[in-house]
C-alpha cells in the first residue's frame, strides 16, 4: 500500500475515533438524505501535478457534494481525471468514509481538522478556485474547499497563505 494511502487512512481513523470518544451518540443512527438534493461541483487543479493532458492542462480534480435540506454537507464525491485505478480508488474510498462519517453525525470540522495541512505531491499553485491559491496536497485542497463552502474553521497557520478574498 502506498504511503499516501496509509496516511489518509490513519487520518480518517483518527478523526472518527476522536469524535466518537467525544460524543457517544455518533454512529447510533444514519441520518437519511433526500433522493434529490442540492450541492455543488467544484473543478480545480494543482498546477504542479505533473500530469498534463493533450491540451497542456494539469490534472483536474472534481469535488461534488450532496446536502441535507438544511444546507449541511451530507456526502462528498471526489473524481480525478487522468489517474490510474489505485489513486482513483483511494480518493473514492476517502469520499465514502467521509460521507458515512457525516451521515452518522461526525461534524465536517473534525474532518477539516484532520486533513487540512496534509502535505504530499502534487502540491503547488491552484487553478479553478476563486479563493484557494495554493495547496499542500490534493487532500489539503479538498478539505480547504469544503471548509470554505460549509463554514468550517480553517487552521490559522494555513489560512493566510492559501486564501485570497475570504
């Protein structure tokens, strides 16, 4: 198993365990989601990804969300183009784990705290996002985007260098 996947899994485990210890009601019941729901799709890319398509564009990352009727995030989907099955599978697994956590009562803030600041390749300037200009990894980028979109707090140490007009 690749080191990045191990690191992602350990952070998922840490976030879920920390919240479950703090609130014994987590996991008791899964909150249902409406069959048709609001959300958004955000296309972004890390310029230094090293993966370039035939048009000269860097690898794109798509974050899609589904929301509860009150506007809280209920699920996420992560799509990467131009990647192999292993990386695509790792990000799909991350999205499923986070979605299940959200539906079982884990606040988005727990995931933001666990994943913002993860640093591994690719990292660098971000294109396609109005407020995020730089990311330390694709995981860092995903959770910065979710934090900005759903009002979670960003760590003070990372917010100053990545955000433009917040």
